[in-house]
C-alpha cells in the first residue's frame, strides 16, 4: 500500500462542521463502557457456561419494576430477542414505537471493529500491522509503533487527550485525533501495562478503514453491514445532519455527528438486535476473525471494563457471560448485549435521572439480568 498521508474520501470530506456543545460525546472512558461489572476470568473463546439461559423466560415483572420512571431513570426502553420468547417495552417520555430511532453513541465502535476485522480477513492488513504504516504522518514520529490489534482491544497505551475539546467544537476525524497527538501531549505508555478504553483508538481505526478501501466510513458501513443485514435504520449521518428521523425514541436535541467511527451512528432496537445476532453467529466475519471477538488480552485482567481482541465488551450478569457494547450520546445511555452465539439479546436505552454512576451500573446490570 502506498505510504501516502491519510485523507478522507473527497466525496465526503466536510468543508465545515456545524458547531456542537460537547456534553454528550464519549471520547474517553466517561460513558462508553462503564455500566456492567467485568468478570475477572480470562476467556479464550466463546464462553460455555452451565448457567447459559438460552430458553430462559423474560422476567417481565422485574423488568416492569426496573423500568418504572424513578430515581434511576426517567424513562427506559428494553427489547429482548433471540431464542425463546421476546419482549419489548418503553416507559416515561420514550416513544412506544418499537422501531423508534436513537443515537447509539459508542455502540458505533462495534460497527468499526467489524469493518476492521473484515479487512483483516481480506488480507488488506493484519492485526500486527502498525497503524503508522497505514496512516503515515498521522501520529508523531517519536511514538513507538501501535498495531491495529492494539487499537481494537484498547491496549494502545494512548493517554487521554491533552488538548480539551471545547464547547462549540465539531472536529473532522483528523482534527479530533490531533487532540491526542498535539506536541504538548505525552507519548503512549510503553510498554503498555493495562487495557484502557480510549476513543482515539477508534477514530484511528475509522481512518484505517477509509485508507484501506478508498471509500468513506459511512459507505463501508452500508456496503458491508447495513445493506447485507437489512438494517434500514442504521447509518452514520452526514456532517451537518443533526436530526434523528421519526419515529424518535427520545428528544435529545440536535447533535452534530462528529464522533464518527467512534460514536456518531444512529440505529434502532430491532436493527441492533439483528446486527448483534449476526455478529455473534458468524455471519459477518471469517472464522479466524470471529475467534478474535472472544479472545481476552492478558492486559484486560483487572481493567474496570474489559474488551476482547475484537473490540467486544465482556461482562457477567447473574453468572452468565454476555458480550456487547454500551454507548451514550446526548441524554441517553444505551447498550446491546448477547449471550453465547447470540442465543439471547437485549437492547436498552434509558434517560438517567441521577449522577451516581455506580448506582446506574447496578441498575443496568439488574435490567440486563432480568432481560436475559
């Protein structure tokens, strides 16, 4: 591959991005992975557990109680699918339409990691390819090589951005990355000692997708995932499009989709259920890359939120291993999780009513447990 500097495909390269207050964008580990308790057990393949509940009935009484507007959330949507009985419901100010659309925030990263693993399967690059080879000139010359695999698994060592994202800023992907690569910023940790969630990893992976394919990230999501699976409500809005198409799950105001491959997409619960089921059942990846979804890096041991080599979040709820991703944008906190092989799936979105993140984690864990 020619070592030319990264440039977004001309057809989609924005000349000016509309201003956005930063309130809802998850760029480091603020909202993106901090809702389910992580397991301390290493896993090197899809978990086989005696407590897997492929045909477990939905605890509708518990769900109804947990979803009631109150101190934890002013409104909640839950959709349960997979093998066995399904269930869907919404409370509070959230739309009762089961196909209502919403901003999925950092759940976007699952689409990004899927695209990257597909390109690895096609031989475009490997998990061991340094991103500096794919995006020459993007990272400072004095940084040690960071592989694609390190970005996927949040083991790149890249610290939090040293240049703050200011109110009204809506950067392009290259400008967003510069908040981590500014000369004032510290170099990544080397050797890397722990897994640390960081949005920079997925801005860079989105740029890798565009450089390797010659197409926009948005086009690749449609071409490789959304259209083949029939996800008619799942897409990355164009720069300047701050709307959510009707029906809307919750009024979250206008938000510029500058979070891009890190957290800028829209979808709905049926689409996310279909995507997660297809991903975990091997419909989107070749076998070698499918296995990476469930390999837990050694550096994930002890991390607050644990991610696999393929970018999936691993957690345990009521002694059952679940895989998925969380994401927040605007007022909403969202998630999609599934048990082994996508046998049971849950998609949720809620409007947090308080600021205590530990209590919210516990509440969401109970919600997912009742669903699965």
